[in-house]
C-alpha cells in the first residue's frame, strides 16, 4: 500500500504516459481555476466563441493512446441550470470527445453516493485523488493503490458512468448549440 503526492505540471502529466488500458476521471467541482483555460473562457464570455479546432499536447496524447486502444472517459457532475463556466466546458467537451476522451454529464441532484472529491482512476488499479485550493487551483494528486480504496473508486466510476448522459445528448437538453 502506498500513497504519495504528485505535484501539478509535468510530474502529474507523466501519469498519463504509463496507462495501459483505462483512465477515468470523476469531476465534481463547480469550476476549475486552470490558467491555460482563462483566455478561452473569457473569449466565450465576451464573444460566445468556442475553438472547435483546438489542439494541445493533451489532445494529441489522448488521440494517440486511444488510437492504440487505451480508453479515456470521465463523468462531470454539474449543477443545473449550468453556470457559464460549465456551459463553456460542455461546448469545449465536443473537441475533447472527438480526440477520444468520452466525457459524460451527471446532474448534481442525481449524484447521491458519489464522493465530493475529484479523482483519476488509472488502469482500475491506482487512484489519483486530486487536491484543490480554496480558489479551485489544482494543488496535486495523492496516488493510492490500497486495494480497498481502489475497489471503492471502481464502484464510484461504474455508478457514475451508469447514470451519466453522453455529452451530445446532455448538450441538446441544456444549451442551444451555436
């Protein structure tokens, strides 16, 4: 059994280069204070603009490994009506889904029994429990391979995925597509 803290940035990013089969993320926060998102979010607020051709090192990596058979998927727990941040994220998820990261949505009032913390579940055997500051900045992730904790997170993954709504269906229900 181990638990170690992985710092944000390259150290955290390296976790996604060792995946053999699956990477699942549960996202439960109302917003994330991610510096790389600020300009695109502000442009959406000011102009309604979404970069539908966006590319990044992350999307390139996701495309590569999903083409090789690795499964990336996540569930975003959101409050309704959607905040501007979550509406923007839902529109942005179209690009991420095309890259191979299957993002689905779960209304917060249907998420009973799920944890209040974000996590990645890597190859169904390692939990990366994410830690955030009060201002929603990512501080790092605690890697956990304790079998009881891993089983519990596998259960939460399965429960969330079972009830989550595919991104395109959720978008049709909750926002007007530009």
